[in-house]
């Protein structure tokens, strides 16, 4: 069983039988993480931070889940002054692998279009969970528009490198624009065509006034799209 909950921006929670995985906690207006922690008092918590900027990192994560076993997995571009000295943090750069995390979790970091990393998490059941982080970083949009071909585009190259190693992803959190002519949509579709993704959860871009049906273009290669529109909204996958 996998329970997926939307926090805010690119933040999501995944709860499996062994652990609570928290990706890119920025804010939690619905207090979903508090409820998740209360409902799973025995499970360890792993916080993932893909990128050092505010939309991906809120330093309040260091004060959360103090009654749980806590682990922090962060991109190596997170500034040391933003991390308490009293906590043990696993820093990752692209290509790094960490095994034996609580819940028998394995993590590999992949490169993105800019700074930070994307995380591929493999759990005890060998299920793959992918969080793209800043894979398609808005800060490099204008540069991407100037590229002449996908083979020269940093996002396309990053996707190709992931696809060389990963054939199947069970849960993917990926930027996916409803404007299918955008560079974000182009690279999301490249990702889905090169890697078989069972369940796609679009990372919010702009307004949240959308429906799952607006992402129908991403139902390729057997992918099922789940759009969690409101903070605190959850979905359970078997």
C-alpha cells in the first residue's frame, strides 16, 4: 500500500508499509504531515531536499517529527549554514547512491537541468519512486528556448541519462504543463516515452485550477495520471 499526499508546490508525502517519505517540504497549509505522523507513530521519516532554494527547502523540517526516527537526504548544494550541526544529513550529488536507510530504502541521485538533484527511491518491495525536483528548472527556461535540439538541451540530456539506467518507475512526481507546446510538456513526454511510469503525479505549475482530465496527454506508455489539486488531498495505491 502506498498513500500519496500533496503538501504544497513540489511537496509530497509517500507512506508505504515501512516508512514515511517527505519530498521537498516547503509548506503544509492543511497540516497533512502532522496527521500522517500521528497516524504512523512507529514509522521512521525520511526528508528529501532536492534543491537549496526556498521552494524546495523549508528549515522547519529540522523541527518536525521529533518523536520519530528522522533521516535527512539532501542535495549537496544545500548551504551548510542552513543545516543544524546536531543533525546527521546525507548529502548527495548526481551519481551518488545511499543504501540501508530506514525502511530498507535505497536512493540514487540524478542530475537536473540546473542545480540540485532528482531522487530515485527504491523501497523494500523494489518499487521505484521518483521525484524530479528541479529537473526542468524554471530558471533555465530562456536558455532552453535558445537550444536548437533536444540533444543539446540540458533537460533532454538529463532525461536520457536516467532512462539509460531506469526502465520502470512506479510513482513519479514530475513537472507536467497542461500546455503541451511548452518545453516542460515536451520533456515530461520524453520522460514518459523513454521510461515506463505506472503512476504520474504532476508537480504544480502556476494555478492549481486544473483537473486530472487536463493532463490526458500524459497518459502514454501505460501511465495513469493522478492530479492532486488541493493541499492535503491524498490517494492510496495498492
